[in-house]
C-alpha cells in the first residue's frame, strides 16, 4: 500500500511579509515549521503503514528550504519524500497547488490513500485536500477525527460535524483531511534522524510533472489577490457593568445614539 501525505511548510512567525507585486507571502528567509495539522496527517499515514504494510511518501510544494521539513518527516518515519519546487509554481492559489500535488501523486504511480491536514495555519482555506481529491477524481472525507478501519478496498472513518460526528464508508483510493483529535504525533527517533540526514529527497519541477505553463503558478490560478491592506488600529472599548436592565438601556443608548435615554 502506498500512502501519500501532503505537507506544507508555514511561517513560524506572526511578522509575515507580503510580496508587493504578487500580493503573496514572502517565504524566503522566514523561519518555517511543518503545518501543525499536517503532523496529524503524517502520524495517521504512519499508523496505517505500520498496520497494513507498504510505504509513506511525504510530498510538499515550496521553495528549496522546504527540504528541511521533508527531512523532518523522514526522521519521524516517512519512507521517502518529494519536493515540488520550481519558479513556475510561485504564486499558486489553492487550485493550482491542488493540481500540482495531484500531478505528483500520479507521477508516483498513484496511491491508495492521501492524507492531509484539515487546513494550513497561514491560509486557513481548508481547500487543498479537497482540491487534490477533485483533481484526481477520487472520493474524499474531510474533518476526520478517527479512521476506524481500512480493509477490502474500503475505509470506515468518523467525520466531525456540528454537534457530533458521522460515520462514513468510502472506497479506495481516497483523500482524507485529518483533525487534531485523530492521534498523537510521534517524535523523531535517533535512527530516523540519522536516516534523514542522508536521505535522497527527489526534486520535481513543472516539466517532471508534465504540466503546461498555464496550469501552474499565477497563470494557473483563477483567483487573484488584488489588494492587501493593514487595518487601522482602533481605540480600546469601554466595559459597562450593571444589572441586565441597566446594561440593556446602555446598549440601546449606544445603538440609537442616545435616543433611548431621552
């Protein structure tokens, strides 16, 4: 069984910088970490590999510095890793990113499962996992809190919804996006760290994935960030105290511009 885990390297800082021309995040030279939600996706992939056999392949799309995160994934237990890096990928929105990651899955020869975190903490769109499934034309289960069973070409998973969860049966191959409730990620082992130091990280560009220029980067992105602005700082508010009746009158005065108290 081949299990692919889609990872993303995200800024490890609140002091993000924006490219003034592309209106996208500037990642070069910014301290980065593995997207926290992706750690649970990686752990889930490792658990099912340990149970069913096969391999876990970690993939990411990003600048050359993302190789460090992939080595971390190998130190934790991934069997191999692929870095999708090419200037042609710069400025990709979630649509272009999903298509590029899906192309990498196809180049690997397919897989039985693709795991991803429910969302990335920098964009918070929760669109890339479902986008991979759409590009591959595979079924998907999002917001998974537990994978109960994988057997006979099908899986059974608990998908969290408002007020509880629903149990979903899904055929393989499939894409799953994982919640933090799913597991407790393991730590890198000493043996894993030693293996990660010398591991051969494959690097694939647009040509390797057989994608056309109009399918990647800004040219392959149907969405555009037209303008980014920092909100103006607002003065602190005021805390009112009193009985419910007094507070209701104060609120009415504020909303009506003082008319309620007249």
